[in-house]
């Protein structure tokens, strides 16, 4: 359940960064780039917390690949869609 919540938050934040960049007069891709960097750091910290909690690094890495890739891809898809409009 926690994975789905984090995934939903990530996708919503990805869209917010792309829309926020466009609203600020910047390219939506700039928002996607900032989001991707921050999301990568968040996923790394969360992975470390999971390993410290007793999960194996391989288990955590599998989950965090999905947790990183889906919102990051969403950010770039929204940025591309906004740039085309």
C-alpha cells in the first residue's frame, strides 16, 4: 500500500513541477529536470531507509526502480505534452 501511495505522490508532484515551470514562464522540461533530480535523491534516501529497516538491497532496489521510473517518465511525458500546446 505504501508503494502505491508514494507512486501516486510522485506522479502528482511530477505534473506539478512541469505545470509550475510553465506557469513561471520557463520550459516545462526545466520543471521535469528539477523534479527528476529531486525524485532521484528522495528515492535514494528512501532506499537507504528501507535497507536500514531490514530489507535487502535487492528487494529495495527492485521496488525503487519502479518508484523512480514511473514518476520520472510521467514528468517528461507531461512536459512534452505541455511544450506541444
